[in-house]
C-alpha cells in the first residue's frame, strides 16, 4: 500500500485516509480533497455522477472537519456503529465522537466508493470513544422514574442494533426481533414499549412519537449504553430506580437505570 502526505511531511499526530490501495497522512491544520477532478488529492473514479470536487477534510486539534464541496451531491459519514450521517451539499460536520469513520460516496447505478479515515491519533479523550460512544460519558439530569427489569430488557434489545451496527442496519429493533431474542410475543413487546414511551413523553420528552424516537432518546440520555448489551436476565422483576446523577452500578444483573432524564 502506498503512503503519501499532503504537502510537507506532517509533524505530530496525523489522520490516515485509505482508498484504492493508497494511504494519505494528514497532520493537524492540513487539508485533503476528494473528488473526480485530477486536482483533488484523492481522485474518485471517472464517473460523471460524482462531483468533480466532492469533499474537503481538515484535521483539527481533536477531530476531523468534513466539508461537502459539491453543489448537488450529498455523501455519507459512516461511523463504526450507529446510523449514517448525511453531509448535504455545502454542509460540514466533525467526526466526533468517533475516532474512525468512512466517507461513502454513491456512484451512478447505486455502487459506492469508500474512503476510510482513521483519526484516532488526533482524537482527544479517546478513552470515551473506541468501542463505546459519547453516550457512555454524557451527564444527564432529571426526575427518576421506575423501570422494571423486564422493561429494561426490552428497551436494551430495542436499542441493540443502533449500538452494534452501522449504515442502513443501524436502526431500532422491531417488535418481532425483540420478541425472538427474549422469548416474548410481538404484541407484548409493543405494549411494554408503548407504556415506557408514554411515561417518558409525559414526564420529559413530549416529542417522542414512536418507538424509533424512544430508542434514540434512550441512547442519547445514556439510559442504554454498550455496557448493557451483555447483561444477563435478572432473576426478579421488582422495579428499580436510581437518581440520574448517580454513577452506574457495577454489579451485572443488578443494574438499575432511570428514564425521564434530560441532557
């Protein structure tokens, strides 16, 4: 694999981009361009569906700024887990909280081109990231409400695909999928999720209109994090509650989470 740099050799930590068997090293304060034009650092295939100047990536002190230079074509930022982020023409966003991500560009006919970006060397506070997301470290406040272990089991399964998959597969689990994992019927799952959603909506989040909104809210407010994915079934079904400001308990199987917290 070929190694390249942008301009002078970068000093200090670098972001590394890979595409087509080549690798580019970009230091803090440096930029790299992506597009169909021969003037771009990373040249995309000669497909007229692609923009001549698609993207510009600038390495900042603690992340990468991704800017869509196209006048008409969006592209995707794809994190290791979670839903794709659409970068619209003229828009920009940072790579935080993820130290690694892909730039995914759609060609004519639906084929895609992928540029891999490793910004782990420049991403600060990486102890919060890696296999976990910002939901692990986000502080929350609000009024506690009770969530039974059975309810928590279902909410964890609802959120599981969002915490373990990427791209189009990163979406809340369906009632059927949750039921199959927990040995419950889809209608039972639906009723539990509806009850939880109504309680959260009435207390803290009036904008929760469906089960997908609930899943995203649960992750954003760290009610469900990656730590919960390997938990085993509790032996009892007594409702548990803790204050939102309390640290997560360490004992597996006895964790109690609070919903109704606001960021």
